[in-house]
C-alpha cells in the first residue's frame, strides 16, 4: 500500500518508547483503517506491527469496541460505570435518522424484540479478496429471523440502497431481509394508527424512554 493517501491519523503513547497509530488510508484497493505500533529509538521510529482493515467493516469494529467497553465496565476497569449493567442502562443508540428511532418505538410498543444493526455483511470484494463494500441492515427481529432495512430517504440514496440489498440477496440468499420504502413505512404507520405530529412520528404509548441496542420485551 505504498501509494496510499492518508486521510486521518491519530497517535497515542502505549509505553515509554512505544506509540500506536490509527490511520484512515485511501489506496487503489479502496479505503482502509490501518492499526500500527512503532517503537521510538532516538530519531528513528521502528514499526513493530501493522494491519489494515477495510473501512467497509467499520460497523464491526464499533461493535467490537462496544463489547470491550461492556466487559471492562463489568470488571470495574472504567471509571464512568460501576458494572456492565450500569453501562448498558446509560448507553443509548445513535440512530441514523428519525425514522429508525420511531420504528424502534413501534416495535417496543407492540412488544417485538429487536436488535439495531447487529451484523455487517461483506457484499463486494476486490481482486485481492479485501472487502470493498458492506451492508448493515437497520434491524434484526430474532423472533422472526428477519432483517429489516428502512429506506425513507431521497431517491439517489434509495438507488444505492437497492443495489446493496440486491447484492446482499445474491451472496446471502438464505437470509431474509425486508426493505421498507417510504410508502411502505407510511402505510405501516397508518395501519397502526400512528400520526405524524410536527414531523415526529409517535406511537400511541406513554413509553418515551430512549431505546437500547437490544430490546427484549
């Protein structure tokens, strides 16, 4: 990856003479997140270890970090939380848009268990076998064994999403995924008697607590 363009770099010390570096690199093969450690010896820095992870797998890395945080919290290693339960209770989901948040509330109201973006699926690879694109469905309904993807955005992004769902179906034909377009989503709201008020879609429920990543009703 000698012709890489560095888009981002973050360095931090992990020892008296050792640094870790996280970089975002762009190459002919695509975007990569590079993890590297180097030992400083006088004016020279000697790389000890280096690995590059396709940026398309960033959602998997974020889930891994989240699980590490949960374990460290349970072991009392993080000052912000007493244990893993406290960590989970104080952690809320950063939904990509309002439609996802409202859909989660609908599922909660009708006591349907769900998980938000639990899995990332590679859908295209380069000639060397590295992941170029991935698809992370919005919701997984464990009681139905089905993934749900909401597409209530502008047409240009809908076209891109349609392509990803098509590639997903080609590579994972045995995994069911339901794609909700804007009209499908509005029909769903109408079916359950949910009205839009000031641009916000609210189920007829007094439960307004922010959803957690995993909901077991």
